[in-house]
C-alpha cells in the first residue's frame, strides 16, 4: 500500500480527493491538514464520508508530516503551495499540487497573473503539467505534478486534436466557458452566496481570468507558436460542472467527418475522453461526479467555423480526479483505478 497525505483537505477539491482515495485499493490516507479546521474530524466537515470517522484534521507542519507519507497531494490556495511543495519535493517525496503555483513555466507570467512572486524557480523547472492525454510519459517519470486548472482542462482537451492537426487558425480562438459555483472554492463570499447566484447567470473576470495564460501556454506548446485567446468564464447557478464552447476558423477546407475522425484518432486510447457521435453535444449532467471529458463537434460551413463543446466535472476531471489519475500513472498502477466507479455526493 502507498501512503498518501492530503494538505488542505477541507475545501471542495480536498473533499473530492478524500472521497476518491478512500475507495482506492492501493493507497492508504495517513493524514489530512486544515488550518481552520484542525482538531475536527473529516466527517464533521463532510458527513457523506462516514468511512473516514477516525481521520482528524491537523495543522500543516512540514517537518511533522514529512515521514507520514510517500506521496503528498496539496490542495492549498494559490500562492500558499509554493513553500510546502518545495520542501516536500527536495526531501524526496512525490508531490501533486492542485494549485496554480507550479503550472506556469515562466515565473514572470505567474507573478503577472497571480500577483505573487515565485520563490522556488529551481523546483518549478522539475514540474510536469499533469494532463495525461498530453504528457503521460513525462508524468510516469515525474516526482512533481502541477495538476491542471478546471477551465484549462475543458479547453485544452477540446482543442488539442484540432491544433495538432493544423485544422484551425489559432489566432481566431474564442473560448466561452460556464462553471458551477464550486469552482470558486468553499469559502464565505457574497458573490457566490445562494441569493446572489440562484436564478442568475453572469460573466466574470472578462479578459482577465487567471487560467488564461495556462491555456495559452499549453496551446502554444502544441502548435509551436505563441497563441493568444479570447476567454470569458461565466458562473452557472449549479453546484458543479463546466461546459465550454470553443469557436475557431478552419485553416483549410474540411468536412465534419474528417474533423471527427481526427478527434477519434487522437483520443481512441484515452480512458476518460469521449468523443460524442455527430449531432450529439455534451451536458454537464452526464459527467457529474465522473472523471470524463465529453466532446461534441459542429462545423458551421456558412462561417467556416469549427465549434467544439466540452463538458467536465470541475471537481473531478477538472481537479481531484485528474490528480488521482496522475497518481496512478506515477505509481505504475492501472490508470483508471478508483475512477471508473466513483459516485457523486449530491
């Protein structure tokens, strides 16, 4: 059994990690931290996790937790993971960081978008972007994984085959995404309170969302040229799920059958990407609580535009499920272990 430890286990992504890992046959959770909830049991915060009644939150003391596990998940706020990740990595541990602290390869870009200086640039050079569909071989050899953001996961998986096959003009990209409120985290915030969100639907962080450079970084790596996008996120009055609609002009004349075949070939061996039949489009209800990314395609011949629609659960494939998928790859386990039969908490 592999010993795993969760740093920051009282938020939504931490709760999902606990939910998935408790059912994992090859790991044992040896501890979980929460600064605000130290001393409380996991079941006090997450009543649906009855099997974890004996697990109690503790403060994040790097020296005290170091020998408690072989692999550490960090689900801490952006900016707060840096020092802990660096410490654990330098002491030989495997680390999967769910924050943005080690995703952006250029520390200047990170500081510009997150308003925090990156203090551990040497460790940053060892991080691998944890999207198995793009970097499975690197993940297999890595000790430090930067788990992708939720919006980037839906956008990048939706665009990767078209970008790789030079099917679209990457200068024309428009990404329109809608997320459930759990994407804002488990905190007291008027903007995501029930009365503010219920029966409403609005855009936010228009042109300024911090996931923008992450999407641009990975699309630039795929195409070999600098890519800039128009990205607008929206807040849906639902708990979870992201629906992303992407628009791009075709680079050359193609049929929907040719484009669909390119997508099916790209993802034919991927256990968690489902390219839907022509005319069928994703619904966040159909991926709720799962690690799947569903992709639907439409060719608007009148405007020569490819429309790609993706759906993921922002807390699973967009966060904790993808992190466990990465863990399975790092440990040489079956990639789908504990992810095919997970059931969602309402």
